[in-house]
C-alpha cells in the first residue's frame, strides 16, 4: 500500500508549517506524520508576494488536499471554505482533548488509540458516535475500564444543551416591503420546532436554535439558515446572517 493511500483529495486538515521555501512552504499534514507542499499561489485568496509575509515555521494552517502524486502531496489554504475550516478545527480540538484524556489514564495510550482508530477510523468518529448515546462499538474494544469511564464522562459533559444565536439582517426594498418581511418571517423554516426568531430593531432579528443535543442543534441551525436563504429569494428579501460568538 502506498503511504499516501489514506490521504484523499478534498480532505481538510489542521496542519503545521515546517519549512518556508521561496515559492511556498512544506506542511506537516494533521496527525498523519506526512508532509505536503503549499504553493505561494494557494496560501491566500489575496495576492502574496513573499511567503514569509504570511507564514512562519510552526504556524497552524487549515489546508485542503488538492493533488496527490508519488512525488508530492499538494495543499491549498485558499480553497478551504469557512464551514470546512470550522469543522476541521473542531475535530482537531476534540481529538487533541481525547488524546490527552487517554494519555492521562493509560500507560499504553498509543496502543489504546490504535485500537480505537482501527474500530472508528478517527478519535473524532468515536466522539461523534458516542454523542448519540450508542456505546456498543466502544464496549467491544479491549481498553482499560478507567479509560472507557473517562471517555464516557467527557461525552456526557459535551452533551450539555447547546444554544446557537445568529444575528439576522432582513430587508426588502419593494413598495410593500414590510408585508413581504412579515410573510417571510411567518414561514415555517423547520418542522421540529427547535427555533425562535426575535425582533431586535429594523432590520435586525435574532435566530435562536436549541435542540436536544449539540449535534442536533448544529445540524438544525444549518438547515434553518439554508431554508431561510432559499425562501428569501422567493420573497425578494435581502437576507444576511452572522453567528453571535460567545
């Protein structure tokens, strides 16, 4: 098997800059222990004249794999979308926390992590499955009871109810714009009832989404915003949004 077989074109990783070159940089790809190369033209959507103006050795950078050959793995930062960047950083953060938890309870942490990855694919996949309440696959893995317990405790703490608040900007420039906005807001954007929309001041509104689990909340928030965006076109509404950071 080629050593690059588990790295696929289109995958996104949180990477580290290992060496600055004249026309790009060498990049350590996530936790794969493999290196790739990012060309100066793929570092930013803005024009970059000098790599050192943007990157330094040791910098973290979210990259997408754009080409794989026997000689090189080519990466891009400018082709990573905002959603891909957020998801990659979230997965990286959770995997690091899980690694530290396992290392704190298990002298053979490396072997335990290998067992988990063999069963789940990644540590994040372990988290993603356990957050739903399904522990059947974890029960089948031969790991220390203390390690299993600390992993489950981490998952339980992660299940605390999540609320996502998003600032909405809703405008209409039609003659009967007020009525169009009212009709737009009266639409059903989700059948599950996990959300409410509050009026702040024209043209500002607040979308509040809170479901049973963090995973459901994130999923519902995305679906609702997509539905609002789609329906805004039907009503000729100028619709923009921005998540409110906590």
